[in-house]
């Protein structure tokens, strides 16, 4: 009888790893400490619970690296992408989901699979033998985090991550705000009106920035020296880098026309994206924050259209941990010192829901191959998954290793057939090559 694969953590990576291994015919025991042991960010004991944004970012698999990663995960029969597609919300060119329905769907699928057993309870130590995947994510429990640090011979690296607030839709003043996706992007009217936009004049923007900078914020505890991940900076940190930083970032007014005052160009715009299928909840896009709760309600209600807003969830900040994977993991995502342990997801140093799930997909397939007496090499570096796993297991500079989203800079350059390729031609060349090479990798298994 095939020995089971033990997976610790039922987040994006652990859930996908369990699904892939079970589909390969290998029994899986999926260990999840929630709801017995909670975390700062989670609300439920469901698998693949989304705690930050509800977006999987761009779904463009021709011109965008994360869209190509979506394509590869769909091609590999990924559970995360199947559930995301089933619970998709209008979001222009992005893939956003109803977070509660999505995680409930993933949980139901795993519980229904005859080869998957979900075991509730905390794993506090690294096992001595077996076939294990550690996919505990950025909120690894203190006990297991200490065990990992002791095994790797150094403290786990860390950074701070932030969560954006969620607003009740019926408390948004639509006499001020309007519905429109940037540049009217989308194939349907619903997609072209997927976002709610709140305009600001220069005076309103300046007052908002002043209040943001002066607001009371959560401070790090003594001894906490971790930095931030640039892809999820708190808005206060962005504002501290210059008064116009937000206006050129999440509050940029380009591609939008105020339906109430079409002849008046907003100085800045705050966008909100639907957070559930009912359309009753919207999250404030790019507004991760470390402001204290009382300060958040005061400052965010300065935004025109949100003056009477009621918040379903306020923002917050938490400490994330990740390994220095280039020095610790081999290209099968195994801990070099203890190869019966694989790591997957955000703890390996990838950033983002999709990237985390993709590393779970690979770890699950690799662990299943090992259980069946085979060896599975990672996909070619010309693919999105291959580029990511190459980066974290040796391609990145260990001394400066930081969490990374998938991007075309991780892919080997595309050779120009004639003349010089512009960006418009180069991106499809990357994705065409990736699709061909990933399909060949799948077919060879």
C-alpha cells in the first residue's frame, strides 16, 4: 500500500498540493490547526481562506505573467483555479472571487475526495521521516516556526504584510461615486462597471494625505526588524515616500471619467472592488494599512462617497515568515538537510495567492511521484511555474532574497527572430513559448 503524504497547512498551497497528490492516486493527510488554533488574519477553519485581497490579479494569459500562471494551473487540473473560475466576480481584466464561496468550495472538494483526510490540530515539530510537505504559509505557528528555524540553522526571514478594509456596499454614496473599470476594460457591461470609484479634488487629496500621515499607527514590537514586501505596502508607508506616491499608485485617476461630472478630471480616485457574489461587500483596492482601528474609520471616511461608510472589516498588519530558499531547498523543493520534507507556498518566498498555489501544485505532484517510485523534475524555466521554482531554489541571490511575484523578468529572454522585439510582441512570445513547454512537461508525466 502506498504510504500517505502528510501536508501541513490547508491554505492555497496545501489545498492544491493535497488535490494534486490525491488525483495521482496517493492518499493524503492534510493537517490544519484552524479552527482549534486561530491566527490574526483568519476567520474560519475552511481550506484556502483568503485573508487579504480577493483578487488573483490579471487573467490575461497572453500579455501577463500571472495570467500565464493561471493558464498553467488550469492546464494541470488545479483545484484553486477551478474554484476561482466557478466563483468569479466582475473585475475588469482581473480574476476576483467571492472569497467565502471560494474557500467553502475548495473545502468541500477536499473533504469529498476519498483519498484526502483532513486532520485538525497543530503540528508543532518537524517529523523525523515519511513524505511531508510543509505549506504553513506566512502565518506559520510560533512552535513550528521555531522548529523550522532550529533545523535550518538560522532564524526564518520575515517581512510585514498588510490587509485592506472591506466596506458594506449600501453605505457607499453613489451620488458621489460611480461604477467604471479603468479604461472601460471588460467584455461585458458588468465587467466594464466592476469597480466603484470615489473622486478627490486636490484639496481633498492633500487633506487626506495629511490625516493619513498624522494617524495613529500600529508599531512594531521591540526586536522586530522585518521590513515590508513592496507588493503589499501599507498606504501610510507609500505616502511617506512622497505626497504624490498614492496619486501615481492605487489612487491614480487615469482611465476614469466621473459619471456625475464628466467634464471635471479628478485629481485622485479611490477604487473599490466587489468582494462577494451578492455585491454587498467591496474592498478598497490597494489600501492595506497599519493604522489603528479608530484612526482608520476617521481617515477613510474622508474619502468622498465613503463619508457614511460602514466597515465589514478594517485593515491590519501581521508578520509573515519565509525561508531563504536558495540556500535551503533543492529544485524538487526539498529541504537539503532533510529531503523527506518539502516546502510549498508563501513560506518558500513566493508572494501572492496564485504563486503560492502554484508551488503547492508542484510540491503535490513531486511528492506523489516520489510515493509512486518515480522522480518528477520541475517544469522548464521558460514556463511560469518553472521560472518561479528556479528563482526560489537557486536563481535568486541568497543574500538579498525577498518574496517575489511571478513576472517576465524571471523568464529566460526571448530571442528576436528579426529586428528588435518591442514589449507588445515580446510578452506574447513569452507566453506562447511557456504554453508549448508546459504542455510538453505535462504530457511527459
